[in-house]
C-alpha cells in the first residue's frame, strides 16, 4: 500500500513522456513528437489535442503526435495541419 501511494507522487506518473522524435528538414518541415505510454495510461484526448494546438501555434507548420504503446508494438498518430 505504501508503495502505491508513493508512486502517485513520482514524476513519471504525473508528467507524460513527450519527446521530439523527428524534424523533416528537407521536406515539409513538419515536427513529429513521440509519447511513450507508461503503465497503460495513454494521454487523454483533450490533453493531446491541447498539446498539438499549442505546438501548432508555436511551430506554424504540421505537428504530429505519436503515442507508442509498449515496445513499439502499436501506436496512435494525431496530426495538426496549419490553417
């Protein structure tokens, strides 16, 4: 029980692991982010949309967010194209 309570305050549980995975420098200059799903806890749809919306505003080009489950077994890709 103590271990479960302590894990609630662990940094990896609170903050999602989102990293820049690719920058298409020679093509459309799109930015690809990768979210590693930990402990079977994916990003909430609203949170993922907000991340894409904010980075799309900053980047002004196409931004993709890949959510990788496990050791690259399956993934979900979201994309925001500038208006």
